């Protein structure tokens, strides 16, 4: 039982990290109909920028602000100069090729800048150390990640459900053309959402770095998990991203704890099962 | 010499004149004209080594390290052996056999290299074994440790200058039973190298009276968050943890081990790659006190190592040598000594015959190519991570003696 509770906490840590990552991906997917394979690279780049900030300025909290700003700005540029030309449902292949190409460029530049060594970011001093829970020394940083994830989920929920901006985004997810017809500059909303998603990925990179470390190749590992979350949660819904993250985080953790040899399989079996029962994901309205 | 060659080919006078004219204009433009000429001619050409190493993906720094080692030895010996100059062509091994196979074929078939050296991944080594075997092309493996290539999967054309996965683990078992404890939790990634290392350690550890209380295999190559595994380990009543992880997995795993407060509480013993110099900077203080078996240590006390480490730091400022650089350095040395023995003859069978018994004092201590396994006979050291000038590095605590792979699966 005690072991179960500890593993539950471990599962929530993974879930919350995935949520920060998947929230942006899901919004971009749902609103812009863009399959953004650059999201993993945004995560890794955010992590690396955070690493440099921590090394240079010795301040983890600054990293939490700088990395999302830089990567969000980069997202804005990518959207404005390139992605803008590739909108439309029939152009998915071009979007995939383009965003994959950008990923390769970012990852190669990151390797040129930070090298291919594995890098780790220490947890901030304020959150270092452990608390004793059921005979296990549970790291405070990981506990606070759960709180951070929940807080961010709440803020995002308020933003999407309770503000005018959120209403526009939600309307855009349902029918972007109609929103444009109402005289709203959808182009600008798209750019904003893309940049915001990129910034969230970078934020995930910074808070995730003390847990997952940083190395070339991590981008695709994270991206795959986030895509799974988005697909089972349903495209374009925050709720979907949240519960999708919970399911995948817990399935991953309990799979590893109970049947380690099959843990990868369990993850994808859960996805297949959910898609069999609900082809558009848990909360999705659009077909995947 | 050029004339000799042309006349041997039985050319007409006009053909001969044309040929010498062409030769004057630039021999390199028509190398095929010389095919099948006397060995004296082929040996005067540069010898080409194809370095197949990962320059991308997660093992990229291992590839860079090995290349630095190879180049360092070749530079020290004037890039020349057996009267022939040496030329290096590099290709990216990537991470998987799918990445590496076309590159190996390119080196062999298009660049026509005389020797291929490198290969970090055991998966790639396994996938390319038949290619080198059937093409009778010499491969000097500078890292990948799959036991099989020294055992059932042996071919005359693949020799290893690195290690078999069995080697750094088996000698540690009895030492652990005597010095650390009789109850162990073993955690390894679920792929061939992980299984090889675990089985080798457990074979000798259990023979020495140790008991494996917990066994764990973790997903490879993506471990994700290792916290669920660490939780299982923290709940077990054992004397110590035995592991093998490398690269990104090593750092993530060790980080979680430290974050959960196990560093300094549950002793860590491991295959040396987990706490080697390439990953130590990222592992930081959590690695302090970790003990491991490996065929080299940065602070291994012998004159060759001292010279090597100093020269490496002088040649590559800001770089700390690691075991992969040593393997690259020894790979360079094996190739040079082999060519000196064949006097520059690069026919595969001559080179293979010359490899047998090559022996020298390496930075890792006495090194002998063992003809029975085509793998080095070498010493394994029990090392400990200590803070030296404020940074974690490996110091050799004990020499566990000279070890050769058993050549079959009888000892794990």
C-alpha cells in the first residue's frame, strides 16, 4: 500500500511534466490543425537555455522566465516567416516535413552549442533535499512539480475558459473560418498560440531537466509521449491534455513498477485501447 | 616502378607511352590502371582506415572521444606504418544498424578502405558481423562489447581492442561478496549489453556466496523517469546496488538515485561505464563513492597512463580523457603495429595473421590481443569515484588481475 502511494506520486510527477508539454501541443494541433513535430526540440532547447541560465546566473527561477521567452520568440518567428504559408488540412505532409526539418536544425545547432554530452541541471536550492514519506526519502523538487503542474493547469483553465482570448481560441478550435468571419484576426491568434505553445514546451524543458537530464535524442522521446497524450486526450482540449497526461503518466509509472519488461508495451496498449473505445480521444470532437 | 607495372600488364608500346604520359599528368586520376600490379606498388599508396563512429545521437561524444584517441596515436607515430602513410575517412555510425549499415558499405565499397575501425553500439556490431565476414574485410572494433563476437559469433575478420561485456563485471563479483555484502539488488537496461553485464557479475558473485535479492530490467533505450525503479530499490533490504547504465541513462538513473536520498546510504557498485569520465561531470556529487570495475581509470597509476593523460590534455585542451579515448588510442596502436608486422601489406589475411599476439604497455596497463577470443587480455581495476580538485574522478583502488574472455558462456 505504501509502495503504491509512492508510485502514485511518481506517476503524478511524470503526468504533470507531460501536461506542461502536451498542453501547448494540443492547442496548436486543435486550433491550427498543425502537427508540430518541433515541440520536442522546443522542449530540449528550453532545457538547454535553462541550463546556461543556471550556470551563468546561478538562478533557477530566472531560467523559468528566460527560456520560455526566448523559445516563445523563436516560435513566433517560425510561425511568421514559414509556418503561416503551410496552413490547411490538406497540407499535413508539408507541415510534418517542415516542422521535422526545423527540429533537425534546432537539434544540430543545440549540439554545436552545448555539445553531445549528457547535461544535468541541479534542482533549485530552495527545493533540494527530501521529505520522509512511508520510509521513502521523497525528493521535495518532485513533490513541488506536482503542485506546479496542478497550478499551471488551473491557470490555463482560467485563461481558456474564463477570458475573451480563451473564448476566441476555443471558437477557433471548433471552426477557425467562422471566427475569421466574425472579424477576428485569426492569423494573429494562431501566431500567439504557436508562440505560447513553444514557450510552454520550453518551460517543461526547464522544470523537467532536473528529472530527465538533457541530451540530444531526448527531444524525440518526449515528443512521442506528448503526442500519445494529445491523441488519447483529444485534439485541442485542455481537459484532454490534462487527463491524457494523467493516464499516460500513471500507466508509465505502474507499468515500470509492476511489469518493467512490458512497460513500453503497456503505454501503447493503453493508447490503443482508448482509441478503440473513443476514436477521437477522451474529450475530442474531431476525428484523429 | 610505374614502368615495371605497365610492362607487366603487357601493354603495347603506344599504350605504354600513353600510360606513362597519363602517369606524369597525375597518377591519382587513374588508380584503376594499377589494379593487380605488384604489391610494391599498392603498398606505396596510402593506407585507408574507415572510422565508423557515432557523430550524432546519444553516443556522439563517445565517437568523438574514440576518434581523438586514434588520431592522437597516429599523429605521435607520424601517420605512417609499415612504410605507408595513413589516411582516415570518417563516417557516422548513428545509433542503430539502419543508420550504420549504409555507411559501412560506403566505406568498404566506395571509399575502398583497407580497414574499418570503430563501432560503438553492440547492436550495430551484431548487424554488421556477417557483412565483414563474407566480404573478408578487417574490422577493428573499438568499443562495442557484445560477448558473442568473442564466442559463438567469432569471425577471423573482426578483432576487438576494447573489451567484452563480460570482462569488467565478472572479476567484481567475488570482490563485492567479500568487501561490500552478500545481498544485492541488480538493475540493468533490457538489452544485450545489460544482460551480458548482469549475468557476468551474478555468475561470480553467487559463486562467492552472494545472493541476488532483487533483479530489475528497465526499458531500453528510453528509460524515461527512473523514479519507479528507484522506489523499488529503496524498498528492498539489500547491502548494495549493482548496475550497468551508460550515456544519458547513466546520468538520469544516478540522478534519481541521489534525489531519492540513496547516495551515501545504499552503496553503488557498477560496470565502470556508468561512472566514466564522460558522464561524471553531469552526475556530480551523487557519484562520489561509487565503485566500479573497468579496464582503465583516469588516475590509474602507471607511467604510460600518466604520459597519455598529459599528452591528451595538451592536444585537446578542455577535454578530459575517458576510457573511450584510451580504446581509440590503443586501436591506433594496434593498427600501426599490425602494419609494421606486415610491412605495409594490407591484404586481409596477412593483417589478421599479424594481429595475433600483439602486445604492449597501454595506458590501461599490459594489453595483449588474445588469439583465442580476438579480444584483449587486460587487467580489470576496481575503481572509486573521489573528489579530486573539487571534481569527481575515478581512482583505482585495487587491481583485480589480468582477465581474458572465457570464449564461451560457461562463466556467464
